[in-house]
DNA sequence: TTATTTTAGGACAGAATCAGTCCTATTTAA
DNA sequence: TTAAATAGGACTGATTCTGTCCTAAAATAA
C-alpha cells in the first residue's frame, strides 16, 4: 500500500487529458505538453503514461501529431483504476499474501483488520471517478479565484506554446 | 502512508502483551519472550518497543525481571495509535504537506481526495481498539480450532521456556 | 524515400526507506 | 558485584522510489 509520486502524477495527467478534450473532439495531448502543464518531469511522466496505456485507460498515438487520449469517458474511469494501473494492486495486507496460512498469534485478526482498513481506503478511490475529481476542482476554482473557464491559464499557456 | 513490518510487529507485540496480562495482574513480558512467541526478530522488536514506550503505550521496566507492560487497558489503545507510534503519522497526502500552496492544476482536488481516502483508512484503525482486535482473534480461534483458552499453545511454550 | 516527430521500452543510477543487526550504555534485582 | 534486562546509536544489505538516458519503432510530412 502506498501512493507514490508516480500515482499522483498519473492522476494529474489524466485530469489534464480529461479537462483538455472539450466535449466531442477528443484531441491527443503530448507528454511534453502535459508535463509542462502539470510541472512534472517529462521522462518520468512518459513511463507513467506507458502504464496507463497498457492498462487501457488511455490510447497512445505515435508519430508526429500523436500523443495520448483518454480511452474512455471520465465518468467511466475511477481514481483507483488509475493508481493501480501505475502502482500495481493496492495492498498492505501482509501475512496472508506472503504465506496463506499465517502463523502469527493473532495474526489472522490483524490481517482481517488491515484488509478492512484497506477497504476503507479503496472504497473512496473506487467511488470517485475522474469526472468527479474534475468537478471538484471546478468548484474549488470558481469559488476561490475568478477563472471560470474550462482550462486554467497555465493550461492555455502550455497549449499555445 | 504505509504499513510496514515494524507496524505489523508492533501490533502483534501489543496483542501479545494484552492477552498475556490476565485480569488484574499486569505482568511484564520480556522482548525475548514476545519475539519468540510472535516469531519476530528480537532486536528489531526491541527497537519497535522503544517507540511504543516513548509514545506512552507501554511501560518499560529495566533490569532483571524487567520487560514491558501495557500502560493502559486494551480498550483505551487504538490500533492507529500503535501504528503511528511506530511509523509516524500516517499520511499519503503529498502536495499540501510539501508545499502549502500546491501548484498542481487540479492538485487541490486531488489532495482533498487523498485526504478523504486516508480518512477512510484511519477511521477503521481508530475505531478498532486493541481489545477489539483480541476479541476478534478469540472468535477466530474458538470457531476454527478447539483451543478455547486465553493463551494459545505457542504462547504457553514461550512462557514456560 | 527521407527527415521529423512522437511514443515504447530497457538499462541505469542516486536517494530514500525498510528491515534488521550489533555494540555499548544504563538500570535494576538478586 | 554480577547478571539480566532495556536504551540508544551506528551500521548494513536489500528494496523501492524517482527519475534520466538511449535506442527502437511508428507515423506523418516533405
């Protein structure tokens, strides 16, 4: 169980893609664009997007004019999917996975509790879709500052180049 | 955010202590005894118990006949307290802690979500006391095998020596 | 065809964390 | 005074994290 930078960057990247393709036109975004917009190391982000592509969350388009697009709509993608695509299955439940018959005294109860705690965590991440996350952000943006547009200024900068 | 071996061993050690001091008589248990009973490396466990002692969850008694005792009753100790005493505050909420004004596009919503997910996790661990954990284990023991006693056989072995 | 632009994937590396070990105090009981 | 216990610091090998870099492959544009 962990949420690493990679997972964090992955979600941010997905949020960028989701906000970027406005309505019907699903445009690709290059790694370079995303990395500059989200201020995340480019080659690291490239690796992360490879994982997202392999997991079928984004589609990659090679060659000039290529980049990445969401493979599904934001309402169909959960945050847990994103994170697990990058970091592997989330689990901090130890003894059971290491040895099916755990020999700890009281170990089983502990495993059970950890499993439950982990459930508390993953439930939240499963219930939240990419779309939810973006709507949250929009609420924050419109109440805290006055940029009501779909793209923030730094995103526009990144696109214009 | 992580649950490491150290945290796991710590909870197991605390469970051992709690099960051991039967009723009124709060007896000390040595690291050596606990480590053999729970099959956990002794010197590692010693370090872990130092943390538990510093956090005020156990009291240490030095010298011959010494060892560790719970500082409170099992109903007053939550699993989260134990884990955090060993691993430090549980948090996988990144940007906010690193830089109070997170500059990620959509970062704030993400931070919020992570905070919420973390809450889902810690809630479970806060709500579960050491006593709850032991009762869970007793239910498992009595339904799965037929050692209905307060101490398991391996615990008795550990005490008898 | 060739050059250019993009991702794919593997190798590598420095830093941090994990999971311990070991050694030397220090405290206490006998 | 000796033996038995914890306290605490230093150290270490293994693993994981957080990247970078380089070459290959694919697609486009000239």
